[in-house]
């Protein structure tokens, strides 16, 4: 592995073998960290894609059930599960009424 680097030890003053091994170890750690980060991002992307696929399948099943329900002749709006709600509305107040009857009507409607 370090065949080409051995001459450094022989010809350079104050250069130790530990300097070479330190550098190699540091490069290995950096490479492993980059690989770990890349694997984590790939795992995260894969999980996001899988969740989108599951959501798509769920929506497809819902759509399939709706189509099946419509084929049997049950309309979505008139089905037994739908409830029609009726809201009581109050009449709008005009600014022209000075007798206060409109205010009383609104207050009575609130109570």
C-alpha cells in the first residue's frame, strides 16, 4: 500500500512513519463519513418515495371503491351515509332602520 511512500521515511528528515499512517487513517475516516452521509440521504429518499407510493395506492383503492359504489347505482350525494344539514340564517341588518327593531331581532336570534 505504501510502497511508493517509503522513500519519504528514508530521505526526508524528521519524517516519521506515523505521519503516513495518520494521513491514510484520516482519509479513510473522511471517506467512511461521506459514505455514511450518502447512505443516510439515500435511505431518507427511499423512505419518502415509499410513503408516496403507499399514499398513491391508498388513493387508488379509495377511487376504486367509489367507482364500484357508483356502478351499483348508489349516487354519492344521495347515499345513505350523507347527511343534509339545514342552517338557519338571519336576515341582514340595514343601516336605514332607526327604530332598533333590527338590533333586537339580531339579539333575539343569538339567544
